[in-house]
């Protein structure tokens, strides 16, 4: 049987697994039952597994019938701290926790791919590793696995995300930037408190903070190349204790998104210069704390782009694929792509006829499950085609 036919044969299994994991979501680094269940599912297929001491997540290994390279397929497994309000009979049974990003679908699709690849393992020219990764929502889960040597001996990796704004069951594979980097920061502005009726007796930290905010936006619109997307957002501002007192301290937190690795190397230094000097011009002092989170997701490996696109077309024709605009959300799959060649794809789950119209992270997020066996087939076809070619 072809991979497409096997995926259709295992459709009920894939949907059953998705619903089971959907009903029992667990938060980042707390996916104990999820991990144990995935491990049991893999071992029931005769797949070797490996766990991580003190951490959740599990690796499966499918050994092919002939020697060759090793390709890895990735699914993330954590849920979000959201109370579910989706109209489905298999709602979350864990109060305040929901698979609102579709990671339950990723688990089920990769388990489906594991079942397919186990069936055809003697035809594989090399090995397939499966990583069911914990804590993607923390933005650092993948980084932990990289540090544990997960990618040792792996030649390429593929990831995929189910997407609420892409029509089901379309597959999207595009070259270039797909998701932006995510760096976060905290700014503290320090002034001198005094009575609001005599502002000249102190230094207004709120006015200085406002100037900092505006100058950061001016940096994004005037110093940055307009052909290079850059977002600098201040999400929180906390300052002042009374309506008639000049504030002596303001704390602000924000995030930065870009596709440019070069800009990302330099932006902390440039921001610190703007922040410190703007505050100084207002008679205040300011400091910046800066944390790098995942880098950008960029499909820049021509051979992987070609293999993935051809795999999708081989399975479902050109009509089974669709374009999708790049986005400034982020994904910690970037940590893998920084170490070895990688490809990242999307599969649509939007279907207005069944009320699947809400975006990822919505408390009403709902998916068209007809897309799931296609995701499993796509995982498996990519892996087989990569190993055949290499």
C-alpha cells in the first residue's frame, strides 16, 4: 500500500488519539501522563523509545531495512493555561488547561506517521527519529533537547503546525521566512519623586518612559530598513503610586520580532543606546534587561524545500497545497534549525461549515479532523523521500 493509502487506513486511529490527548492536556514540563502514553503508543508499534531524566518528552527510533541517513520528525506536546469553550464532545477534562494550539493534533499526526513508517520500515534507506517535544510554549523546550544531544547523528529535521487560518486540509510549504524571532526585554526608568504641583523639583520617570517608548518606535520606522520587518512592542507599563506625585520609577516589558539574524545580533546594543540616552535627556536614568528567545524560522534549505513540496504534491496534487503569509509569531523549532538543516510546514484546519474558524490559542479553537491523516501522510512521505534521495 502507498503512504497515502496507509494514512487513510489509519485515519480512525489518528482521530481517536487526537481526541484522547485533547481530553487530557498538560502544561509545559508537566506532560507526565502525555509522555507515558506516547511512549506506550510507540512501543506498541515495536518502536524503540528513549526518555530524558527528570524531564518530559520522548524519542522514538524507527530503524530502516537498509543503511542510510537519519531524519527526524518533530511534534510538540504541551497545552496552554486556557479554559476550553470549544463546542466539541471531547472537551478538556483538566480545568483551566486546553490544547488551544493544536499540539494534540501534532501528537496524533506523528503517531500516525510512526504507524505508517513502521509498516514500511523495510523499505527505508536509513532511520527515522521521532521527537515528541515538551514545553514548546515556554519558547525554550527545544533548546533543552538540543543541549541533551538530541540532534547528534541526525542529518535533517522536519516540523509542522496545524493552523487555524489556513483552510483544511491544505498543506503549506514555502521557502523563506515563515515565523519571526522572539526576544523579550525589560526597561527600568529611574527619576526623582516630588509633588505633582512642583514637577521641577523632581525628575518625572513617566515622561522619560513615554519618550523612550516613542523613540523605540521611531527606531523601528526610521533607522530600520523598511524592507526588513521589525516589531518592537511594549506590553506593560507600571509606574507611579498616586495621582499627585511625580513617579520616580517606571518598569516596562516588551517583545521584539524580526526575520533578520543580522539585526538580531545588534538590536540589543542599539536599543540600550536609545533607552539610556533618551532617559538622560529627560534627566533620568534607565537600564535594559534583554533575553533572547527563539530565532526566526526560515526555510532556506533548497533541497528540503523541494523534497517537502514534492511530497505534498505527490500525495494530494497541487490543489492539495496552498500559500500562507509569513507571520511574526515565533516557534522554538528554530533551535533545531540553527543546528541542522530543517524544514517547517503548516497544515490547515479551518472549516466554517463545522465552526472551525477560530485561530490558534483561542479558547474556542477547533479543527477539521479530516486534515489529520494528511498531516501523518505528509510527515511519513517527507521522511521516506528524504532517505530515498540521500
